C-alpha cells in the first residue's frame, strides 16, 4: 500500500509539473508579442483603451490587458452585385470593389463593431443613392465619375471610423435584357452609320484626288503645249532669220555679179526669156513694164550686129534706126 501511494503521489507531482510548464509557456506566449510591421495592437486595460503598440516586441499583461490586432495595409472589399434603380427608372445590377486602409487603429476598434462589414453596408446604400440621381445612359458611359462620387461619399462616412477609402472601381454593370437588346440594336445602327460615313468620306477623298489629278494633268498638258508653241515659234523665227540671211547673201552676190553685166548681156537674157515665153502653150502672156526698154535694147543690139556685118559688105546701117522708130513708145 505504501508503494502504491508513493507511485500515485509521484504521478500527481509529474502531472502538476507538466501543467505548470504548459501554463508558463502559455503565459510567456501571451505576454510577449512580436508585432509585424503592418500590424498594430490596440491595448485595453481592464476594459479601457490604453494604447496602440507595435511594431516589434510588445509586452501584454495577461488577465488585465487585452490586445486586438489591426491590419494597416490597404485592403479590398468585394461588394457583390447590387440592384439599383436609375433616375429614369431602369433597374440595373452593379458590383464593385472598395479599396481602403486603416489610418487610426483606435477609432477602427472603438467606434465601430466591425469596420469592414460596416463599410460594405454603407457602400451598398451609397451606391443606390448615387445611381438614383443618374440616368441609365450616364451610368453606362460615366463610370469614372461615378467611381469618384462613391469614393468621396464613402470617405466622408468612414473617416470617423479611422478608415481612408482610397479607390472605388465599378467592375460590372448589367442592365435588363430588354435594354441590352435595344443597346445592341443601337450599336449595330451606329456601326452601320459609321461605315456609311467612312465610305462616303473615302469616295469624297477619291473624287478630290481624281479632280486634283485631272487638274494637274491639264496644267502639265497646257504647260507642255505652251513650251511646244514657244519652241515652234522660236524655230520658225530662227528659220526665217536664216532664210532672210540667205536671201540677203544671195542678193549681195547677185548685186556683186550684176555690176559687171552690161546692157548687151541683159539683152541676151531678154531674148532667152522671150524664147521661153513663145514656146509656152499658154494663150495668155504677162509682159513686164520694161518691155519697151527691152525691145529698144534688143534693137540696139541687133543694129550693132548689123553694123559690124555691113562694115565689110557696104550695107546701109540706117535700118536699126528705122526699126527703133517702128517700135511703140
């Protein structure tokens, strides 16, 4: 019996030792806290706010102090799809994201029970209030403005909770099916209109280009004709100058040779001309005004020839004079 009692006593002492060790470990773990850089501990001493501690090693007195950890990083609240009615009585579904961060851990713990849940609830009511003042077309086309309005209104509300709303982003807007079909028809009509406008603009540009090309072609053709006429006139002028120079040279040569020609030589030329006129089959003759002087020269030449022949034969030399008297004056 004594041995059994001693064994029980030793077992009880061992159990008490284990419990004591576990208690000491728990006490140390509860008392010594390692607070991360992005966390803060809100300390309450017997129910009253005492301080905000961290980051680093922090002592929390067990049984008399209570620590509540607050994350200071920027965090996202995913607001599920909410039904809202626009100013023109169109029912649409909107889901969006709210980005926030805690700026005052004391207010985030002491002023609201659950700051994240409270922010989500106030975001949905603020969304309905903002959408109710905007028509459907503006809701679909002015997301950035709606985001800014929501951010400002939420930030005004959550500021008293030590929270800063940094960004609000509308993720999806889902209008009713009938409105979606009407929007699709409108988009199709708009695309057709743009296609027609683009086609008309292309045809106009092509017509302008063709007209410009025709204009340039006409200008170039006229310029070519002008240059051609100028060159042709210049060629004709130079040809006339060359012909005139040749004619002048010919006249100079004729004049130079004619100075040595006497009246007898000219008479012989007149005789040759008369022979050609007489042999012509034409019934009409054009006689020069100098016919009288030509005949007189011819008569003088014939008289001189007869005188030469009569000098040897003793013939009468008065016949040429009679012949000259017989010619018309």
